[in-house]
C-alpha cells in the first residue's frame, strides 16, 4: 500500500462493528452481574480487534509523559459531564435511571479490578478498532463519528439516559485517543470509573 493511502474496508471491518452491537445487547440483557458480564463481553471484543487488526492496535498505544499528565484532565472532564448530566436528569424526572446504573455496579475489590479490564478492552475495541482503524484510516472520516455507534449500542440497556451519556463519554475519550493514543484514553476511562463508583459517586 502506498504511503498515506487509505486501507480498503473489508467484510471483517463490518463484522467487527456489528459484533459491538451484538455483544452489548447480550451483556445488557444477560440478567447477570453487569460488571462481570461487561468484562467478558468487552474482553471478547478486544480480542477480536487484535485478531483482525494485529500490530496496528499496538501502534496506537503511547504511554508518554503527555498521556500520563493529561489523562487525569480527561477523567475529570468525564466526571464533570456525568455530574452535570445527573443534575439535569433530576430536573427532568429521570434521576431514577441514573440510580439504576449505580445499583448495577457494587464497588467491591473484584469489581474495581474488573473495571480496569473493561476500560482497557473498551478502549482497544471502540477507540482503537472502531475509531482509529475503521472510521479514520479505512473510511477516512473524522474520529468523532465513532462516538455515534458507541452511543447507540447503549439503547439495548433499556436505560434512556445512558445513550446521550455514552455519546459524551465517547467524544471525550475519543478526543483523548485521537490526540494522545489509547494509553491516555484507557487511563482516563479507568480513573473516571473509579471516581464514579468508588471515590466520588454522584448518587
């Protein structure tokens, strides 16, 4: 392939994207522990991403000083957006939906550890496979378009507030991945989840 040439979209790319919808629907409707189910589902998606795209995924990681320094800022931006979203949900009479999300994630030691796995796996799949390798490199489209499918897969959760919330999260994490790489977005993702479910829960 010529330097700078765009890779062509193949069947495997469409399969990778479709699997995201199928796996998230299965996770949200499994009836089991959400954290454990999401850990299994997101790990499967990450494994598929690595299997399809190989070393291209590894090249998206860059654990440099900028990633370490700026990932907390992205985490705080995520937390602030979700805090504002919760306050807005109270005004709109949808606070129970947010509380339902919190009831699904009990902050035990094992679940907090699994949140790290989920953060890494989701970043590999959504920001690595879907955003950087499919949307940007193969489709030649802006990175932020990848936040749309990331938002839409949350429709299957049956919790309406998760859809716009995921859109915002996808934009913030997508920006981190686009500018700094997957190491930064993964650190931001996990730090944000720790703030949300362990140290500074909004509910």
